[in-house]
């Protein structure tokens, strides 16, 4: 894809991400760093309590600012998880945390 096409794709994906409660990214390019699909401006537009799970963190991540093994929570309450083998290690706790945010207690 050309750089222009990639930017159009990021813009359109950003619109969907901004409306989503949970986003899971999985894009990997074997032998190369993962492409950045979600930039900081998109994260800032997401709803309070939204969760992003970056499954490509071990190859650089699909989310701008991803650091392997770190959970980040923004000032506006958006969580980003980027742990190796997250499906085994943290996914159940992430689901509990997310459900606590959207379901009344």
C-alpha cells in the first residue's frame, strides 16, 4: 500500500476505534516491526473505560507507545495491555476489569 492509502486506512479505523469499548490488534509482519495502526490521537478520542489489547506487542506493537509487558492507563481511563502471551496470562483479568467498568455494581 502507498503511504497515502495507509493514512486513509488509519483514519477510517480510527473512527471505528473511537466508538469502540474494546479494541484488539493482531497485525504482525514476520521479520519486520509490527505496523502502527492506532496512534495517540485515536486513543485520546476513545471512551472512558475503553480497553486496547495489543497482541502484536512482541514485535513492536500496533498501538503507538506500546511497551511489551506494560499495562498503561491514560488520564482519561483508557487501558492498554501489551503482555507477551496475553491470552494465557491476563485476558481473564482484563475482561473482569472491562466488565466492571461497563456494568453497574
